[in-house]
C-alpha cells in the first residue's frame, strides 16, 4: 500500500511539473512573440529602448525579453546592463555549454525554438535549469528571447 502511495505521488508530481512547464512555455512564447510584433511595428531603435527598460512592458517579474545579434552582441537586457553592446559568444553555463552560440544556432537554423541551460538562481548560489525560447526577427540577423527557471 505504501509503495502504491509513493508511485501515485511521483506520478502526480511529474504531471504537475509537466503542466507547469507547458504553461510557462506558453507564457514565454507569448512574451517573445508579442515583442517580435512590437519590434516589427516600432522599429529597432525604439524597441531596444523599451526592451532595456527594467519597468517596461516586456518585463514580467522573473520573465523578460532580451535581444542579440547573430554576431553574439547583446542589444538589450533589462537586468544586466553590463552585457549590453558587448559580444558574448563565449558565454557558458555552469556545464560549459556555449549558450549564446546555441541561441544563435536555433534562431538561424529554425527561426525559433528552445535552449536549456544551467544558471544561478537570482539572489542565491543555487544552480537551476533555465528554459529559453528564442525567435529570429524575420529577415534580420537579430533574435529575441525570454527564459524561465524550471523549479
């Protein structure tokens, strides 16, 4: 009986985690897709100002849009101004994954898709898996992305 209860609990936890991930995937995709439309309507200069704004419409708590080029230059990041206008092709996660290069590859080769990487959870030294949706701006060598921590 105890064994059945443990199995049922494991199934419920797994199902709950999958449902949360699916919901988060949808929220992140919507945020990036809305940002892409905004960029196409408002143009690069204005859009990047808005994407860089910490209290702008593309920052939703832990979720935020950031932008980069196929050359690895970060164009917008509302939380980390130190990387804006810098080329960060060599940026690695804690496991050595070249995360910006992987984001660029997804944007170039698929137009959009997901990248997962390990990153410190804000305010702690605890490492967590981050799931990032990347989308290319049509007909440009620029990508937009947003990510969430898988808890």
